[in-house]
């Protein structure tokens, strides 16, 4: 069993409140879960209006498959118009 972990740092430029940020982040987390069948949680920046750090975990038998799924998620976040992907890091356990 191989576990892939991706940590992404996001900037939400249009967010003017925590409520606005939570709406955007909830929508993104739900779409990632639904489309890619992974676990997603906000792990840092919880009380900041325009910054969020998400942790994404994927479990499988092949490192290549897991890396492909996490790369697709990073691509989805780069193409998203509501958030700006600042940086990301992928590691395997």
C-alpha cells in the first residue's frame, strides 16, 4: 500500500471575510472529493481571510497512479478562477 500526500497553499483574492473564504474552500474540497475520490482537509490558515492550506491524501497500490491523481488535482487548482495556487508539495509514504 502506498499513500500519496499533497499539500497545497492557496490564495483566495476575492475573499473579504472568513465566511466568503469558507464558501470557496468548501466548494473546492467537495469538487476534489467528488471528482478524484481522495481525502481533503484544510490544515492551516484557518483564521486567515485570503489564505488556505489543504492536505490531500490518496491511497493505492501503484505510485505512478497516485502521482497521476495528485497531478490532476494540482492542474485543477491551477485552472480554478476563484483561487490562486501559490505552491504545492507531493510526497509518498
